[in-house]
C-alpha cells in the first residue's frame, strides 16, 4: 500500500520512509512490500484467541491476579495484558464493520494492534495497525489526537523515531494539556539523541495535573529519562513507585521487569532475578522479564536453567535480540555450531520484523560487526546515524568502525556514546568496554584501562562473550601510568 493513501487531512504530512536496503548476507527482500489495495474492512483478519494466564505464585511483590479488566482503549506507556488486547481487537473489529465511519473506533483498533504486536513480538500486527489508524484519519482529520497518538506509538514500535516525533508533535500541538501526548514524544526525542528535548518534555509532563490512573505511566516515563541521565537511584525510586501504584497485573509486571533491568545494568543479579520472577508470576507473557531472567541465570552460572529459559523465550516469542543473545551465550560455552543455528533463526526473525516495517539496522549492524562483515555494519549504521543519531547508534557505529580497522573515527563515536556532555549520560558497561578496547588499540593505555575497569565495575556480567575479554584486556594492559592532568 502506498503510505500516502488514506490520509484524509493536510495536518498529517507523511514523514519520509526510512531507506530500506537489501540486507546483504542476512536478509532477503521483504515480502510485505505491496499490500493489495482494497477496502480496509476486508483486510481485517480473524484473530487468535488466547486462554487465561495462570495465577501468580505467592510472593512479596506479586499481588493476587484479578480477573483481566475489560479494555476500552489503549494508551502508549500503559501496559495491557495480551488476552485483554485480543478481546479489545475483536470488539473493535465488530464495531468498525458495523460503523465504518466511527473514527475513534478505528483509532482504538489501530492502537490495540500496535500494543499487541509489541507485546507479542509479532510485527505482522503493524501493517494492520497502520491501515486502521489511517482509516481513522481518513474518516476524521483535524484534531484526531487518538489516531495521531496511535501513529506515534506505531512509529516507536518500528524504531522510526523521526516519524514518531512528527506525529507526537502534531498530537501535542492539537491538545497540549493531554498527558497521553507526552510519553511517546519523550521516547521519540530520546531515539533521535535529543536528550534536552526529552528532559524538557518530561518537565512539562510532570507539571500537568494528572489523575491517579495516569501517574504510574508518568512515573515510569520519568524513570526512563532519569536512567538515561545516569541518575540510577532516582530511576529506581520512580519505577518502584509506579509498580506500587499499578492498577493491573500487566502494569505492575512491566514496571517490575523494568526494575529487574535496572538491577541487571548495575550487576545486582539477586535483585534482578527477584524482580524478573515477580513480574512473570503476575504476567507470564512479559517477554522482557522472561529474557531478563534467562540472562541473569546465565550470569549466575546456572547454565542449564539459563539455556532452558532462553529456549522457552524464543520458542514463544522469537525476538531477534533474544536470539542474538542466545547465540552469543552458546559461543561463550564453546558451541559455535549451535550458536550459528541461533543466528540463522535471528536472521529469519529479522526478516519478519522488517516485513512489518521495523527498523532493525542497529541489531544487524551489531551482528555484522561481531559475527559477519564489519564494513556492512559500518555502512548501515552510518545511514542510521544520519537518520536518527541516538547514543545506541553511536556506540554500535563506533564498534563497527573499530572492527573494520578504523579506530580513530571509531573513538569519536565511542566518546559520543559514553560522555555525559555529548550523550544521554546512561551508564552502560557495554559502551564503556567498547570505548576501552578502541583506546587500547590506539595505544591510549591509561583511558583504556579506566574504561575497561568502569565496564566491569558497572556490571561484571554484561556479556558472556565480552566481559571475559574485558578482564583479559586489563591483564594485558597491566600497570600503566595515570594520565597527566589536562593542561590549563
């Protein structure tokens, strides 16, 4: 389908679509390039049915599961249970069949598709979401904030941050007092590397008077911004409060999974595992918690349990990043053949994601840098940096340049990813490791030692492949003199 179809208002100019290259050695051409035009109603599928999730085990953080609440709408940043989303989609499909001129019904349907696709890891829901949201705009343009919110959410799910910014700013301009317009815009600015805009937008969100139902989502968004600034304690405090104030098991599970991720990032394995398992007791469909649990078990040395947990995760939701992680775990265990099987599955998962419009260039760039053709990684990551220059892209591009032998230029991007003055301020063991290795290659031994030590101090378990290499690199550096103080 031509992306310019079904836009019934001049308020919403279509953002430029990201350039889709043939993914050499990794991806085949997308099969979803041309959706046959026709009535939107005829394109609505019969949806899968999900049975009720099992009740949670007893635990200090897992309150008893109530009956899944009936969803009537979907809001970005407010997690919803998969069964509730499927039920909502079914109701909305029936509604738009009966009332095809109901713009709000189309917008709710589109947003529900986005959230279900994100939660289930199924990018096939994204083209359906786009058709529904554009039909909503076709029926009613102007101040159709619900459709604009949905399009911003869809763009974020696809990692298309320029489009998310465009839609988010339009939604905010149309109704600046609506708190729902702020969270997707904050994430869009972060993805584009505009951390000042992200922080100022959060400040405006916090200044709004929001009701109790909105506060957990607002606190969770504040936590994400604080984490990106390097304010770990503040990030944990906000997310802890969000989990305590959550209205549904799905919400509470998402915030607990976030707390587990924050604990993992600081190398606190016991706390990470506790939060991930509490989240899964509340919501077994919480993929980040399941993947985090597998990652933590591996770091704890519980290898058979970790492998079983990873296999269960990727069997249920074959997320490309999880498959890459599992492949690298097998590599660290000296099983290259099994690792390659996971990389092959990862490539297939990437093909499916790209067919749904997801930008997977950062992940593929990382894969090529470490396991394939580093120059291919450099090429695609340069383009990604031009389009949306966040610190994740800076780190990936710097590392790909290093692996391609271009260490001087690599250091520029590695510095961007790790310097608070240039990046978001996030404390990442992986980013510090990458910078340290690049500096060692350039014979800048004192800063190399400092950054390698920082990586292991932040999280000694940050990668089953690279954490041991960081320790080995430090041993090879030995005792090197400290840097001289900067000249005045």
